[in-house]
């Protein structure tokens, strides 16, 4: 018998909906059926979120995992005390951006110590992050930096579609420049290893083309598929990885969603994100794959939603889905 994994939930940008969706999710019994949750953030901000949402929840400060009770209705918080309780909603704040970085850094520290089994992140705001002195494109790159990881990727997951990316937060021209056979092979291997670890038997992976119609035998583009993708696909196949392509992206996602493939390799950000979000943003989860030390991170697949922050209308379904994936990917420990 295994005990439920401990999931550390980082608060994200406190000017957005992160605190609200966290307390809404943690007031639900289903979360406690999955894991033992705790929060890494600011106690005062979470208490404000409880008042706004009216959920039956109390938050208490903890200094060690042993102080957390993991009982529904009472949640432990590693209180970093970085923000004022009256932080304005919906405004870019350097203080909130800096705090979001430090919540994540604390989560990584706890994961590396083995105190928690996975990290689940509420959204941050990139502009606020930069104003706070942390110039990273987003969560994924911060995690790579904090764990000294070079080979990593962003994976998006829904019940019917899983997508992993060759490139993410760069312009389209730069993204195409960055794709090469080594990067393509690395991501195919990450996809294979991630699915295998999750219990898939000989998972099937499909690679998107870069150009319309995957280049149509040189009709579109300048041979990018043959130069940047095909050598990696052939290399992976030689290692008995079940990968195919490149396929035209406009039909591949439909095929994957109906069950033809277990994972799609997308070449750039919007190629992979748009189909996932069309299928339902409330069910989407963002997963960072390949972090050193076995650090597991999942996240909601939406932003800070500054326009609705503090109004008690934020939807917590993506947060619950992210917690569920964190619990599924976390290592299992036997009950002593």
C-alpha cells in the first residue's frame, strides 16, 4: 500500500486568480482523495482569497512538513510573507512578480530535499516577473535554471490529447532557427520516456511538420522537415521508439485526439497550444518534462486573468486537473 503523494502548490502572481483557484480547489474532497496538498505562498493573501470565495477552509503557517495535517478544511502554508495583504488585484506588480519567483524557488528546494513529491503551480505574469528582477520567459525556464537542466520541454495534457514542444516562448522565426535534429530527437525521447514512466506500453508519438502540409515534398518552405525533423525521427526509430511523421499539423491533432497517437510533438508554441485550448482550457494541464533530480511540475493551462481577479468567478477546474496530474506522476511511497 502506498501513501498519497505530497503536492506543493505555488501561489503564482497574487494580483491574479491564483490564490482564488487554489483555495477553491483545496476546499473540495476530491483533491484529498488524490494527494496531501500544501501551499507555498503568502498566508495573508490566501486568507483574503478565502474571504472572497467564502470556501470552508482555514490556512495555517508551517515551517516543516511535519507541521502539516493534510486534513480537508485545514491547509498548511509555507508562508514566505513577501506581500501586503491588500495587494491590488489586476495590476502589474514588481513585488508580486518577485514573490511568484520565490514561491517557485521554495517549491524546487522542497522537492529536491524530498519533502514534497511534486510541484503544482498557479499562473504567474511574465511582465511582473521581469519587473521583479527575474528575466525568464516563464515557469518552465525558471525551473530549468533552478534545477540546472538543459534538456527539457513543455508538455500540455488533456484527457484526449497530449502535446510536447520543440520550442515555446520565442518568436516564430527564432523558433524555426532553433529546431535541429538533436533537439527534435531529445524531445521525442522525452515524450517516450515520460509516457513509458506513466505506464504506456510502447507509446505512439507523432511529429508535426514545420510548414503547411509538412512541406509537401518541398513545395512549401525550404526543406525544413527533411533537415530538422526527419533525421531525428529515423534515429529514434532505430532505437525502437514508436515515432512517425512529420505530418501536416492541420490534420494530425484531429487524429491524435481521436486516439491514433499517444503524444504529438509540436514545433512551436501556438502550433501545440491552440489545439489543446480549443479542446477545453479548463481541462488543460501544463507539465514540465525532463527536469533534473526527478522534479515533477504541473500547472494550470491558463494565465493570471487579471481582468477577473478578486471577483470570485475564476474557474478552478484546471487547477484540480493539474493537481491530479501531479499526483499521478509523483513517486509512490509505501506506508510505513
